[in-house]
């Protein structure tokens, strides 16, 4: 028993040391990096992108709600930079890249301040130049934060590789001890070995699947308690990263005011239409939609009322198209709708349904109701293959609809 127990004791101590220092410690480091570095980086990138809508809104419409919204986001960004600077203090190279991102953010903030602090209107050209510089600096900040994110990810990958090597060494120690103690303690060694091996395998395999992009995988470990705690922390970390990635994706493809898809989402959807036409010959229709006299609504009732009109019309359009149709906001009061599989006749019918629904639904503002109408231009993919050409045809039809009295639908090619 002594001969059998001594190797087991040595292997247990050595295995625990290898697991604790070589597997658990690296995964604890992974959890720490995710909690204090990687997730905050994702959050900071999200916040940086969130500065674009209020600055754009102010530059386009002089919306006085935008500056406070921008300043609130700016405070959060500065707090996140300070938090990350503290978390990365022990990593000079990564910290230096973060500081360069912070310098770019300072420049972006200066451009944004130049825009939103203007009391009297300046020339559109000057505002456009400053806005373009602001967008460029925001992209530069995001690029450098992406570099910081990649460095942290590489550290996590290195910890994973170290854990795997330690795991392999622990298997060798357990194997040698098991061989020496096989005759006396075969059953016990088998049970203990299986429990530890299965738990560590699940932990390592879970890390591999996460590294390969599987954000839905969860690690289930009951014993030993230390690995159970690491697995739970790892699962929480994966969930937080998944939420951050989804939030970034939504922000990149959705209009903040109306919830509709933005110009980027429209471009992606149109590529799908082109693919289906090329593969299956399926045609589609495009609606160019513009709110009639929208500037007059803003002038008479204020920009808050204008925003409410945009939200109300967006909701009406979403409810009055077919389930497979998609509506996008691509400008101030400009919308487009993609109607897959729709002929010109079907497109006209859907466009008239939208127009009638909007005209029949005044938008309540305080104690008033604002009557709103839209003009719609229609074009189909049988008239043009490329996105730009089809948009031009739909815009021409829209212009004709506005020129002939507004609140009407014009099909491209009828004029």
C-alpha cells in the first residue's frame, strides 16, 4: 500500500501543481483579461461608434438634443480609457497602442466639439470638412482599438497553448504514477484519472471551440470545484463577448432613430438581390420614398416633432410591406424599400398601400396631429442590373412624383 500510495501522492501533488499553475492559472488569466481588458475594449469600441449619430444629427439638423447626448457618451469613453490604461499598465507595448488610440480620440473629440459648439450656423462646406475629419478620426480610433483587441486575443491564445502543454505533462505524470500503482490501486486510479481527464478535456476543448468562433458553446464541469469555477467564469465571459459583438453588429447596420436598417444594411441586402437575380433570374423592385415638405414640419413644429414623424412613418412602412420586404432609412427623410420577387405591378400596389396608410395616419404631437404624406418612385431590376443605376431610375421617378403634386406613386419609365 505504501509503494502504491507514494507514487499516487507524488502524482497527485505534481498533477495538482501542473493543473493549478499550468492550466487553472492560465485560464484564470484568460478570465481576467476577458473581464478587465477584452470586454472593456469591446465596450469602448461600441461607445466610440455611438458618438457618430449625435454629431451627424447636429451637423445635419442643428438638433440641440444631440450635444448633451454626445457629451454623455464622451464621459463614458474617457472613463473606459482610464480603466483600460490601468488594466494594461503591466503591458507597455499594448498600453502604447491604447495611448495612440486615445490620442486619436482626443483629436476626434476636438473635431466633434468644433461642430456641436457652434452657436451660429457656419458654411456647409466647412461643417462637411470637419465632419469628415471627425469620421476619419473615429475610424482611426477603432482601428487602433482593434489592434489592442488583437494583442489581448493573442495573449489569450498563448495562455491556451500553455495550458494544453501543461495538461499533456500532467497526463504523463498521471500515467507513470498509474503504471507504478496499477496492481494495488487500479480501480481508484482509473476513477480519479477519468474524472480529472474528462474535466480538463472539457475545459480545453471548450477553449478551442471558443477560439474557433463558437460563441454558443458552454463548458459543463462539476469536479473538481476549481475547474468548475473556472468553467463558470469562462462561460460568463463567452456570453459577455457574444453580447458585445451583437451590439456592435446592430449598431453598424441599424439607424439609431427609427430602428430601420441603414445605408450599410441596404447595400448588403441589395447584394443578396443581385445574387438571386444572377442565380435564379428572380427580379425585384426598389421603392425610393421621400416625406413631402419635411423641412416645413421641422420649421413649424421643431426637430423633436420631426423625429417623431420619422419614427411613426418608419413603423407604418414596416407594418404595411410584405414579410420578405425590407425598408431602410438612407438619409434625413429619405427611405428605400427592397421588394424581392415583385413585378412592377406588385411594386406599384405595395407603394400605393404605403402611401395611403401614411396619408391616413396623422402623427400625434402633444395636442396636435400632423398630416404627413410621401412621394414614391418605383424601379425594377428588369430595368437596371447595378445598384447605382437602379437607384438613379427610382430617384428620377421620385422626382417626377414630387413634380406632379406629391403624395403619389410614379413607376420608372411611365413618364
